[in-house]
């Protein structure tokens, strides 16, 4: 009867373990994602200000399309960071690093802004740095590591 096709398998069958070093998302990562969402919303007044002060020559389809693509990219990166994709975390680090470099390079121009857009830009930079700190220090860093 052992050669019957209806005999259950004799090998040990079990579920695979998690593909991450830690199975449950740490609170630190959740806080970082909420901070990134907050930075996205806080940055809207600065974006509106830039749009309002642009000349008609600057407001062409390509510029508006570029801003839309950057907004969608930020949303996608935040979602993928929440899901634990390391490439999204590293790309966010690069983009925030470039934003910080450009902010300090153009600091004289930013200081001429009205108070609301200026504080919006500064708040976004501070929130982004806090979020990166949470994502790149333990246990946030372990959430993005694959298990061995």
C-alpha cells in the first residue's frame, strides 16, 4: 500500500520563516514613515509659493510634469520604505542629501523668502533628517536587512 498515489507525503513540510532579520516592523520605522508623510504635507506651502512666484515662461508643461513626477516619486518611496525595501531607503537618503546640499548652497536666496515658505522648507529638512536617523539606526536598520 506504500506505493499508493493517495498516500500523504512523508517529508517534513513547514512554512518558510520570514525573509527579514526581524519579522515585525519596529515602531521606529513606523514613526519614520509618519514623519516622512508629515514632511511631505509640510512642504506643500513652499511648493505653492514656488509655483506662484514663477514667471509664465517658467511654468511650462515640462516643469509641471517634473514636479508631479517628483511628488509621485516621494509617495512611492515612502510606501516602499514602509514595506521594508532597502533600495527605497537608500534612494531617499540620496535625495534628501541632495536637497540638503542645494538648500545650503542657495541659503541666501532662501533667506529672502517670506516666513511661511522659509519655515516650511526648514521644517521639511529637519523632519527628513529625523526620519533618516530613525531609518538608519537600530532597530530601523535591522528591518531592512534580509535574514541569513
